[in-house]
């Protein structure tokens, strides 16, 4: 009986912890609008993914992190004749101006900076691992079925396959955590209400570099994932199909090589319309607006929270 009471108490504490995370996050999130964003898979434990997402959200919006930002600003305002800042690794010390160099023991304030991870890098890394491990799982599963059609699998082989599946499950859950976190922090209106209306798409970006300019390679093309409304994707596909049909129509008319001046004028008008491509410009502007908005959003996860010590 005592064991059951302990289990119930633990579950109640976990529920309270989740609610605390949601409230402190200040993001008006709830389990109901996070869960639909997570992919349905037998290899994903949604409760595990949700808990990790809430932890990262809480780190981001917590009072503890807000205090760190304010303290950093305050720290620099305290420097001058009386105080100076010494940096050592991930730590920042506020010490007396007369303090010997390299001596961190007599500090009035010590800040251990938070540890960040770039969300885009995490997504790329885990996405590649998921693809690789998924192939391994499918290949081994097919091999086991082929070698043991009766379903009687040797213990060692069964253990190896379970280990591989668990590894795949952990990485897939990690990827889902980063993917859904990325959606939530972008704070797109409606995304948590109707997640079926959006999809993740890789769009190309160009950045200028300074180190390679002399060699003429000052532009670098790289891909980045963005959350795009499905309605926009439909418009792009429709436009591309119509544009292709228009192109084929022009080619056919040019092949006929008509001498009718009226028909020639019609072809010229059609070519002009094709080249102007007003719909494509509208779509490009829409995508650029989406990219600009999402590029200015949070692109990191706080893996480890800061620590502030005041003497």
C-alpha cells in the first residue's frame, strides 16, 4: 500500500513540475498544443519528448535566465577605477582594480555563463543520425525475418536488435524535441492550434564572407529549415505547374513559325507575360518575409543554466 502511495505522490509532483514549467515559460503553452506537433511513431515516447521540450522552454523564459541577462548588464556598469572584469574559461569575475592578475579568489561577483547549442546544427546532426539508424533498423529487421521466418530468434541476435532499436528511439526522440522546440520558439501564430497547416522546408540562404573576398568566393550558399504554411507550398506547386504549361505552349507556337502578324503579336505578349512572371515574384516576396521573420527568432537551446555568485 505504501509503495502505491509513493508512486501516486511522485506522479503528482511530476504533474506539478510540468505545470510550473509551463507557467514560468510565459509562452502560454500546454501539453494539449505541444503533443500534436510530435510525430506519431512506435519509437517515440511523447511524454519523454514533452518533458525535455518544457525543460528547454523553461530555461529560456525562466526568471533565473532573465536575472542573468540583467546581471551581465549591471556587471559592465560596475567596471571603472574601483573594479575590473577578469575572464577565465566560461567564468566572469568582478574583482577590485588592485587585484593581482590571475587571482580569482577575491571576487565580489562570479558569473558562470550558460552553455548554448545552436538549434539548426542540432537538427542537422540528429536528422542525419535518424536517417542512418532508421536504415540500419530496417535492414536488420529484414535480415532477421529472412533468416528466421518461424519467429524464433537467437537470444544474442535479439539483444543486438533491441539495442539498435533503443538507440534509434533515443535519437529520434532527441530530434523531435529539437524540431518541436524550434517550432514553438518561432512563435508562429496558429502553429500550435493547427499544426497540420504547416510543414518544415529547407530554404537556401546566401551569406557574405570577408576572408574569401580576395579570391572571389565571397558568397556562401547554405540551407536552413523554416516553418512554411501548407497553403504557400500549394501556391508554389500550382505556379510551377502553370509556368511549365505556359512555357510548353510558347515553344509549340514558335515551332509552328506562323506568319500571321496577329498571332505573332499574341506570342510576343505571351512571352512577355512568361518573362515578367509576376506570381513568382509574389511567392518569392512571401518566402523572404517568412525567412526574415524566422531568422530574427531564437535559434538556440540553453543546455546548461548560468550560475551567479555574489560575495
